[in-house]
């Protein structure tokens, strides 16, 4: 998939950008962090696809990569990686929320 084929919105939909934290700057940094997190997870899945195709003995041609559909084992492994990744990224926030509950 090439970069020019992806339509990206220029601004948030709606009258105003939602505010979740006390500072708009923190909200903007979190939006950047979440966008980068999503991109890294996507790249990680694509790398996993290349590795699985290569392990099968085939060369990872672009059409093979685009057509690849993970089996249940690959899908489960990817989901476990994503869960661990998200836990690592948001560990500090999770710990703060848990501390507030006590």
C-alpha cells in the first residue's frame, strides 16, 4: 500500500477537538503518541508478515504480502504482542489510575 493512496483528514471532525486532560498541550502530545503507536504496531504486523512468508521458503513479494491473511496462531501471537505493547506504553498512566483507586 503506497502512502499516496491513504486519505488523511486535515483536522478533527466536529466543532472542537475533544479535551481529555487539563492541558490542550498534553492532549496534542497524546494524539501524537497514539498516532505513532498505531504506526509502529502496523509496521510490526507487516514485518511479521514478511518473516512468516520468508520462513515458508517463499520470497516476500509485494503481492504476497498484501494478500497474506494470518492464521489463528499468527493472529493470536500478534494480539499478544499488541496487548503487551499497549501495557508497556501506558504503564505509567495505568499505575496512576490504580493508585487513585486505593
